[in-house]
């Protein structure tokens, strides 16, 4: 089974008593050994720091391998001079003249593709230090090997950094060095695909960028809002870019610069003055490698001796990769070429990356990012990870700000924002565009406009703007932001899902929902309204208690008052009359018994209180006009093919057809509230559908004619519109919330909308509840209880007087009463039997 390229290196170093190898290198000279040695060739650019480190590292690797295995190895190093033709010539020379058995180096894609053809024909394995060899090249040339792991996953580390600080957009700047320089772009796109991060713009730099063209490109991107930059270029171009950025004020507070490994891996070669004057505050993503002191010591000693012009002798990742690749080739050669098949053509990509921060005259390593794990200060078995770079401590940003940059800004020299305002708004209280004949210009007024002006004041930066009218549908208005004709839209624009593909919305600043309104209404008053103040049970019990009280008074007073006597019919009429007139009779002298007076007082108290409550309840129902809609749901309208209205140019039309199911021929557009009202009054339409903010205005103006009906349908409310991915969305939303919480929003609403007030029309039928027994239970118990006590006392006194007159005991009286009722019962039974028995004809004739 094949082993991974790096795994072979590790195994080999273990076999060689832990050969130390982890550093960065370059190369320049040629080294040879005895004629019977294994021969290895190397092609590097000896004019570059990378080539110099690679050459020295290869020589150190040959020395280490020879010392620990006693195998003779010869290394021939040639200089490609960054020239493809020279590289091809060098490969041919090494193969034909020195009979090399493997070739190392080839640090550019052009060199790899050119030399591989020559080496494959000679069946000489080629190990490229270029970390992005295309798979198609590996498939075409089986003797081609990629010795360095791909660093493209560093794009994921970059996205993780942006997400740590909530930066949603960045500008990607790359140098068009060769055909491989653009390979990072697909990996970058893949990294941001499932994130909230977007590319603001892509800037291509030429390796021959002049002192004129580079500042011009920087000036172009400085006019954009985005302040987060990812730089993917050579170190030389990067230093020139940062120098120009410094001169243009683009290394000050608010800017964020992040470099890829192309620059970060060579920062150890930069002199200290460059760090402090140009690169301070830069954040870098580098290539991960482990260092061994033995290799580093040997490398620095040899590098200083052979490259005295270089200020820094510390090896970097390129030295480590060259050292490692040389050991792999040496091990394969000494095994009689049997190990080539065990070496993968391409090692696994790197998934760990150091994060550095330039501070003062050098840089410090903040920690690491590991794919699938996150950020950590170190990498070992006990490491704890975090998803945010903030966990690694404070970062020095350009300009040394006290707070982390927000990632974007409004350029001071930028043109004012072009703010689109709809001219065909139906409710002018919300937004109105009007021509001022006196000043010969357009004026913009209304609730939305005033709210926008207050919101602008609370933004954390100055934002110049200019209003521009737009005469068209609201969908077309939103599209203008996508087409970059407007930078922002202010007006009665609803949040609709389909509009999100063109723009983004702030938090809604109005009520949400779509309301069916304008349905003609009818009065709720009826001929039985006078009974509504009391419930049925209250009426019934009140009548019964009145009759009961009247009976008690009649019973007590009938002996002393002749008009209470007479026939049974007369007594019944008197009793009923007392039931409903006694409460209005206030002449206490006409009463002969204190029991009657006690009953009357309790009865009169209850009657006064209940009567006043009845009067108040009835008055409130008579003075307030009650309205109910004729149609309470849209299904009735839809099934009856009724015509309904909506605001012209609004999204309501598509909602009525696509969601509620109305037919196109049954919906009618209007351009003004007056048009709605006339059409409803003339029964041209049965209802209108308005957004919730418009509902309040319409009912305020036509409060006595129309009313809301049915449920509230889903609608997003009104909001400001900005470009997709705009960093201002969050700031506007926060400012809107501040306007609302401060009470300014309510003041604007009261000023612009509250001038047309009216009684609420959307109360239900049970708003005026009838008064029931629970409201008067204590009074009813009082009056009925008083009458009952008076009745009991009267019966006891009457019974006592009767016993005294008849000189009988109470028991004998009860016995007489019993006999009386028994006799009455027998008489009634005989009369009933006589009525039921047939009579003889003779008796009838007689």
C-alpha cells in the first residue's frame, strides 16, 4: 500500500536517528562526490531567496544522509534563472552529461510543465517543490512528483478570520505572476461558498506594475467601502504595494491587510526597518512546518558562509520542503529504485496554518488555525480550540486603533449616495415627491423621508446623500439597486422575498401585514337595543324580585289600606302595580307598618342603583355608533368573483393572484385613497387590500364608512433598501432601533400620520357586555332578604295575635288548619266526581 509523501519522510528520519529537518532555504552552488555515487540533479532559481534556501537545504540533506548511511550521493545543482528555456537546457544537461537518476527543484508551474516532458522521455523521476501541480500534469507524466503539500486550504483559514470579526466583504488582490497565480481563486470561491463572506472586488496586479499604475489601482479600491484586503503576491510586489498604500494613507486606522503564504513564508527575510515603516499591523497566514535545532544550526552556518549578502540566515518552509524531498529521493535511490512506486505523486494538502501579526520591527506568531478544529495557541495533544481568532489575544491592526476595525467605511472623497424615492406612492403622508415652483427643484417629504433623515444622524459616520425620483413599479425600483443606479431606496417599499435576489432590507420600521379593508359597513343598532344593558337572567330575576317585594308589601298593608282589597282580579292588579310603581312612591306616611317601610327602603336602594346602571349602559351604546363588516373573509369574495382593489405598482397584485387565488380580471389597481373610497361607495369593488401602515391612514380618513375585516395576511412591512452584502445594513438597522427606542419614531408618526384621528373601528361585537347577576348579586340578596325577613316577622306576629284572640294554642291552630284543608280536599273530590258521572235524561228535562 502506498504511503503518503510526508509519511515517508517521517519514517526515513526515524530510521536515520531522527534527522532534524524543518526550515526554509535557497540554493546557488554545485556539489559532486565520487563517480560511483548515486547522482541527483537540482534545478533552482539561484537569484531568489527561495532558490538559495532550497540549494543549501539539499546540500545539508545529502551530507546528513551520507553521514548516517555511508551511501555515496552526488548532487548537481543548476541555475534556471527564472527562464523556461534555461530550465529545459539544464534538465537535458543533467540527464545527458551527469546521468542523474532524479531531479529536484522546479519552483514554478512553467518549469514543471516544460522539464517534465524531457524527464519523462528519459524516465527520470522529477520532484517539484511547486505546491500546486495540476492533476492533469501528474496524470500525463507518471515520473512527475509534487514534493510540497498544497497550501490552498489557507483560504478557509482566511474566511475563519473574517467570520471571527463579522466582516462580510473583502477585496482580493493578486499578482498575475504566472498561470498558477490564478489557481487560488477557485479555492477562495469554494471557501466562501457556505459562509456569509462575499468578495467585494478582485484586483489583478501585473508583476511589472510601475510606480504609476500601482498607486492608480490602490486609489481605485480606496474609493470603495470595503476595507478588508487579502493580498496574494510575491514578496517584492507586496512590499511595493504596502509602500504605496502607506503613502496613500491606506495603512491607517480602519484598514485590514491579510497576506497569504506567498508573502508570509518569506517575512523572515525582510529587514526590520521594512516591518516598522511599511508592514506594521499586517496579519499573515503562513505554511506550517516543524523545526529541528540540528538542521537549523547546520543550515544557518552554511547559508551565512555561502550567502553573506543575506541579512537573515534563518531557514524557512522552502528549506524544509527541499530538505525533506532530498531525503525521499536519496532513500528511494539507495533502495535500488524500488521505492518510486511507494511514493504518492501528490502529498496531502496542508490543514494547519500559523497566523502571524507584524508588530514593530518584527512579527509574532499568534497561534494556529486547524481545519475542522479552529484556532489554538499551540498544536499538541492537549490543545484546546476556538472558532474565533479573538481567542488568541489582542491583534495590532494598521494605525494601532483601540478597537477592531469594522471592515468598511465611507470614503471621504466619495460621491454622495444616490437615494431613490418612489414618485407614485399612493399615500402621500408616507412619501411625496413634489416640484417646488418657487425654488425650481424637487422636494421630498413624508414619514419615510423624515425617518431616513433621523436615522442618518445616528449612523457612526458621515454619510452624504442625494434624493433622486423614480417613476415606476416598486419591483423595478428595487432592481435599480442591483443595477447600481441607486445606492439606497427610501419610501414605502415592502419587504418581499423575491426582492432579496436584487437587494437587502433593513429591519422593518412599520407594522407588518396585509389587511382587507374598505368593506361597506352597516349599523349594529336594533329595535331590541334597550334590553342589551342587562342579561336575560338579570331581567328575569329583577322582575321576580319586584313581584315578590310587592306581594310582601301587599300582604302586610292590605288590612289597613282599603284600596288594596276588593275582588281577586282587583287584588292581582294592585299587586302588579305595586311591583313596578312602589319604587317611585316616596310618601312614607301612607305606610302603616315598620316592616313595610323596611322592605321599601331596601327595595328602593336596589332600584335606584340598578336603574342608574341601566341608564349609563344604554346611553353608552346609543351614543357610540357600532359598525360590522358585511364580508369577513376573502374566500367569500373570491368564490363570488367579487372585484377587489390594490395599490398600483405594489407587490399586492401578485400576492392576491399567487397566494390568495384571485383571478387577474377580479383585481383592480388604484392610485389614491380617494379612488378606493369612491369605488367602494359606488359598489364597483367589494374590498381593498392594503399594507398595515396604509390601513391606519385609510381608516383615519374614512372612519365612519369602512372597517378592516378578516385576518391579517403575511407581509414584511416597509424598510430601507440597500445593495446585497452592504455592510451598512447592520448599521442602518441599529440606527432605526435607536430612533424607535428614543421615541423619535413615535413623534414622527404623530406628526406625519396622527393628524387624522378617529375612533377605532375594529372592535368586536362583545365590546359592550350586558350587565349580569354577578354585578348586582349583593343588592338583589339585600332587597329580597329584607322582604323575606319582614314576611317572616309579619307571619309570626299574625299567628300570635290569632292565637290570643281564639284562645288556642299554636298546636291546636295547626290542627284546625289541617282539618280545614282536609275538608276542602273532600269537597273538591266530591265535586269532581259529580262532574265526571253522567246525568239521566229525566233530570235534564226537569
